[in-house]
């Protein structure tokens, strides 16, 4: 099922849900991507300063991808309610 994410927090939440669904710890995901567990935590928390390459590597390790499309009219808070 597709998920819409408009904020760093929503992106991080989607990544966390996928990681947990796959039964991976933050440490295990970090090893897959060759980053520290603390970096995985920062990505999942939506911390500013995450490099785009790191985000793409994490998405790839979780078999996820970005999809760019025109923005729907729903507000970020309404999208968050979907989760």
C-alpha cells in the first residue's frame, strides 16, 4: 500500500514501520547500509541534516523507493491520520 509522507517526521515514521515489519533492529539496518545505529535513529526521527544519499540507501535497504508526483490537497495533519 502506498503511503504519503510530506514531512521528515512522516518519512521517518514510514521507514520505522517498514523496518519493524521486516523484523530488523536499527543496528541491523545500520549494518546493511554501513551507517551507525544512531544515524538510523536520526533518520527515523526526521532529524534535520540527514544526507539525501543516506536516506536513499536506507530506503533501498528496506526495498522502498521515492515516488514524485503532483501534491494532493490533503493537509499534512490529515495525512498523518492515515498512519
